[in-house]
C-alpha cells in the first residue's frame, strides 16, 4: 500500500507528515512490507530542504529532517497511491484535478483522522494485512458521505515561516493525525505478531 502526503511546497506540512509516518512505520512495519510513504508539493521548489525553523521543531520530536528534498506533485505519483492525504482542501482539490479517479482515496489529513476517530477501527477488517489496509480506506470513503464539515475546518496551516510556536502546533497536529491514520491502516498486531489468520470483526467496525 502506498500513502502520499501533499502540501503546497513539500517542505512544511507534508514533509512533517512524511517524517512522522516513517518514524512510526519503523516500529509498526519495520520491513516496509505493508506501507510505502512519500510526500509531494503542488508547487514545490524541487530539491528544496525543510527550512531550519521546522528542522528545529522536528529535531525536538526526535526526527531527522536533513535528507528531505521537495518533490513536485505528478499524475503518476497520485495514480499509484492507495491513499492521498493533503494538508487542506486547496491541495485536495489540486490533487483531484490532476487525478479525478482518486476521489475515494483522497482526503485531507485532518478529515481522515476525524473519520477514523468516528469509525474506531479496533479489529482487522480482512484476514490479510494488505486487504485490511485497503478496506480501511473504503470505510473512510463511505463514512465521508454522511459527514458534514464547515469549509476550512479540516485544513492545517500551510506556507509557515519562522514562528516556532506555530510550527510546534502544526507538528503536534500532524503527529496526532498521522498516528491515528497509520494505527488504523497498519493495526500493529499485524506488523508485530502476525497470525495464520487474523480474527474477523463482528458485525461492524463502526463505533
């Protein structure tokens, strides 16, 4: 399964989400057999590094940001993704404009996190880890049809400067949201202690 994070420049929100996800997956999916992660920008300055203020905040979280380089959002990257998570509605619309067939697998990061909080996925949705991960995305798309949200409430800040307080707040939001998504998609029991056949859920995984 491939997850792609998207922001405007690929050096703020999506870069943070990428690094947080890789850190979590080093524990939950250490061999990267289930999840592949990357990040891109709608208007990225290709090759740019994460700004020093953001690097400082990430270092405080124990994340090494020095090797990240910005990448441009391209149709083939989006088309190959099983889940696209953007920092806001503007980037979500841009991603869908480039890849309309990705409608059911493209969400803002906060939107995905909030949908999964409501779904409360606590048991495998399929006996194999890969099928479970894709089933989670399907459940999210189905739940979105019944969720009403005021425009902008599922957006994270974009194009930040050197305000460390704002950067820390963004990093904390990203960390919480990415953890929620990956926990539901990976379910650590799959990664840590695989069994011959994971138990099937009861009637529903919706709380």
